[in-house]
């Protein structure tokens, strides 16, 4: 059941599309600095007889340059577990994630296609005794591909995660994949859907398969709001989940306030 607390990249892929579009649309000097937060709630049995409800509240910071981006994500977790009519609650710091993305490692203007590469490290900062994480470090690499049309972008991600193993638990390294599409309306709104696959790291459990839909609204020239909902397709997946994320361009906020 450790896999349910893995950092969800799916909510960040649409944001990555927005960041890339904003970078191409303006000539401001780098770095682009942004901060994001939000909250999500999900529930399910995750392959057990218990009912689990998770609340996930991240705080993220990104510094983007022309060819690279550096990100850090610090989450707070609260987990309610109900078994045989008794509910217990554990909460605290989740696993901190840091990542580096290289943009346009492969790029074709003629084909309107691009490939980014991301390396990520999950620091085992969540309390293992509370069941909030494994207490071990994980490393991952992702290949994120994009195919651009007039108002539609097709995107997909292939990844591999090397798992740290806590005492007494055998965790397998896993394969991950995401595929989806995003539609950009003339009002600046983005709508999309994606399918997410994560191989199980525990023998005897199903792989995780989820479908997520989202919409992103611009809130002025410095803020974006994303609303999303997802549902699982296997016993190890969340039965349902929903949340929001809000991202702020720090430099544009500072400029607007200075005026």
C-alpha cells in the first residue's frame, strides 16, 4: 500500500504545458519563478479490507530557465483509515520531491513535436511508523513527449522508478506511463483528460490504473487555477479523488503590486 503516497505527476503535466506556453509568449529574462499549492482528497481500499481516505496538501516551488527547470515539492498528508468500524488518523510531513527537467532534448519544428527529460528524487521524509511513506529514498526518470496541433496537444510520459526498500519489505522497481490530450480555448482555459499507469511495487497487488480529467482557468496574468478529478480502474487504485491546484508567477505578481 505504500504506492498510494507516490508523488502524483499527472496533476503537473497540464501545468507544464502552461508554463512552456507562457515562456514562449513573453520575452522576460530568466529565471521564471513560480509557487504552487492546492489540496486533493482520495479514497479507496487499495487492495485491502480497510477504507482509506487521504488528504494531500502540497507546496511547490519552480525555477525555470530557457533549457532547464528545477522544482521542489513539500507535501502535508492526513490519512484516515477505517477497519472493523474503528477509524484512526495519522498526519504529518509527506515525502519531499526534487526534480530537474531538461526541455526540448529532442525537438522538431517541422513535425511540431518535442521531448523533455526529467530526473526526480523522492526524499524519504514521511514517517514510516505512521504509515505515511516508506522512509526510504526513491529515484526516477521520465521521458515526456508532446505533439502540438492548433488548439490541441497530445502528450505522453514514460518513466522508471527505482525504489528504496524499508526493513522487512521487498519493493520492486516500477514502470510508469501517462497519455492524454489538452485543449486550449480562446479564453485561455485549458481542458484535458489523461490515463495514468503505475506498475505495482508489491507482489500480490494490482497495478495502478487511473483516469483523470482537469480544467485550468487563468486568474489574471499571474495566477492559474486547476480543478481535477480522477477515478481508479483496479483494486489497488483510488476509487475516487478530486482536488485543485493554484500556481502563481512570482515575478509578475511582484511587478503588478509595484505598479
